[in-house]
C-alpha cells in the first residue's frame, strides 16, 4: 500500500513537472490550455462548437420542422434514436475530430465523450440502454493508428452513463475504402455486409438496446451497416450517438461563435 502511494505521488509529480516544462496546448487552436480538466481543448474552443439548432426531430435529433424530417429516412426502422453534439464540416469541431482521429491526441476523447454523454435522449432510451458498442476499425487501420477513436469515445461515455462497453461484439470482416470522398450510394455499397457479430456473442445481444458510437456521422451508412449486423445478431433495438454530424444541402446551420468556414488554425 505504501509503495503504491509513493508511485501515485511520483506520477503526479512527474506530470506536474512535464506540464511546467511542456505546457499543454489546445488541439484545436494551438493556444496554451490553462485548465487541465479541459482535456487538451481550451474552453474557448469548446464554446465555439456549432451545435445543431432547435427545433430538432425527437427521433433522430436533426434540425427539422415537426412533421418534416428528411434525415429520419436514412435510418432503418429498428433504429430508435440518434444524437450528435455539433455540426462537423470545418472549423473547431472538425479540428477536434481530426486531432483525435489522425493526430494521436487521445486525451481529447475525454472531453468529446463528456459532451456526448450530456445529449438528451428520449426517456425510453435512457431507461433501456444496455451497452455501448463502438464502430470497429479495420485491423490494419487500428494497428497503424494504435487505437480506435470510437472505442475511446465509448469508454468516456460509459464513465458517465455507468453502462458497459462491448468492443468485441462487432467484427469488421473486410477493409473498406475511406468514405470521405464517396457519394451516399457509394458509401452504402462500400460498407454493405462489411460487419458481422462475433461468433458465440449473439446471446449477449438478445433483447438488448445497443448504443452505437462513432466520431462523425454523414449519411449514416457505416452506422446503419453496423446496426444491421447487431439487429440480425439478436439486438432488439439500436440507437446512435456521435460527436459530429456532417450537414447536407438544405440543413439549417446556426452558429454562435464558430463559423463553419473555420475559426481554428488546424484543419
């Protein structure tokens, strides 16, 4: 016990010394982060996130009139709800996503996940959610990156929601092309049948309400492909939670501090 206490004290002292010698900078704007609880993104940048404006669809969380939600049409009938923290097209939101996804700034996941955990889901989703399942990366990409960003986000959310993370449920059976430059139809074909439920894990899924986690949703093609595998594997219903959502033509975009054409120095 005494040894463990000395180790913890030593780690804390080393961390304080490193912060003094190499002060952390914001993953979005490169300015010094004065508050370490902000998880490598400064308070100003967090406040600049372009949140989705109200009114929003009760099911999918997309900005929409009460009886006119185009985004819901993207979702299969067994998807109960979807929520995202902010628009992610450029500017601060996309800089934060890129810092986590491509820059190796894994600590950013904590702040992103904290904000994802605050999203308001319908009462039945909050009561029923069984576990968080991150969208898996292809094995080659995960080896290159050293982590799955969706898995990091899922664990950050789980700490707030007090539900487990099931990272072993979905298998990505084949490597798919990057979705970034594909059309909506090409995205659907690219990930069609790319995911399966791991053998002998169907019993765990039976009757469960699964929360699928990803960093950004655009056309929901990847999330829908994962949801199809989960549903076929025995899950009763699935909901989606992402940090960012890519706006499409016709979406209402209202920003209160961070214009989507970019206020950060990282792109």
